[in-house]
C-alpha cells in the first residue's frame, strides 16, 4: 500500500473505506451545488484562469496563455515525462532527421528537443488550434531565441502530410482524438516512421475494470486537491471534458498500436492512470 501514501491515504482497510465514502459524499455535495447554480451561468471555472463550458473543453480562446501552468499541475509528473522523451530521443534522432510533435500545444517539449539536438535536425510541432501555435511561436522567440530549426504548423494531425521521420511523439494528445479515427491516426504514424524509428505515446488511461477505475479516479481527485484546486474547479473540469477526453485502457492503446503495425512496444512510464508507451518500428 506504499504507493497510496503519496496521497496521504493510510490506515486499516476499514479506515480507507471510511475516507473514500466521506470523499465521495463531499464531491457529491459539490456536484449538487454546481448543478443548482443559475442555468444562465454557462461558464465553468476550471482553475488557473481557464474558463470552459459543459462538454465543451477547448484548447483555443485564452487557454494557451494559461496552458503551461495548468497542465503542469493537472498531470502528475508532467515535467518528468518530458525528461523521459528527451532521454529516449538521443537513441533515434540523427543529423538529418525530421521529427514531429503531434499536438504540440504551446511547444514546450518541441523547444527542449530542438535545444538538445544538432541544428541540422528539423523539428515540426503540429496543433489544430491556431491560438496554441501563435503562443508557441511567441515562446520560441522569447524563451529560445537561438533556435532556428523548429516549425510550428496549424494543421489536423490526422490530415497532415508527414515526411519520413525518425522520431515522433504525442504527449497527452491522442486521448482528445475522436475514437472513430484514432486507429487511422496510428496507422499514419506507423507508415510515416522510418524503419527503426520511434513513436512515444503518453496518455491518460482507463483502468482494466470498474473497481480499479474507482480507485484511480479517487486518487486523481486527491492529487488535484493536493495541487490547490478547489472541489468546484475539479468538478467543473470533469464536466467540461465530457465527450472531449476519451481515454483508452492500456490494452486498448496497445491493441491499436499493434493493429497499426507496431510489434515492439513497452511501457516506459506509469503512474496510476497516466502511461507512456515506447514503440519502435
């Protein structure tokens, strides 16, 4: 039970059940309070200055201005995951490589990858939201003024015309792609990679059954509370992501990667309901 202690969950099984029951009761009261608010108030404050609406989470609007602070607090070990991607990239990026970040948002990971490798490597960050790309371009100039080999592109990662690549990464991106086209995206990624190239996929994942999912969801709520988010903000974020964020299980992601053509797949990172998959073509 040591891994539970990171969330200050300790005690006998009976005590754990009591804590979970109290937590669920408290969250239910928050849900009732939100649902009873005036229906004319459609905006949901999800924390860090970001406002969304029910089942309408968007990476556009003003979200890019607050995104890096928000995601670094919302996703456990977000920065550490970047370090894993950087370390693995050393094994695959060559002097003449073309490399992609799919769903680059404000470009933090793309910038760091470009800084780590030779200027002859071409890095392409793709995002469907124009405001995200605009913010990424501003950060590129402000935070890494000497980097010249990064291109940020407004495009749909399912439709983009990829060049042959040695390294591709999707960092908590594919979970927002509609499930009906997700397999096609994996197929295109596989076909775009050179033989021996790598694809890194980081995703929020569903647990293998309902009991594990209940525990994982509860632990994630505890995590967000520990980061200073108010119960209202946690519930508001959950409401805004309905029908927008669609995680698959570990097995679901692995099966799709295999159907796309990957046979060499391993988990490179795992923390409760967050996982990083390392695939080699």
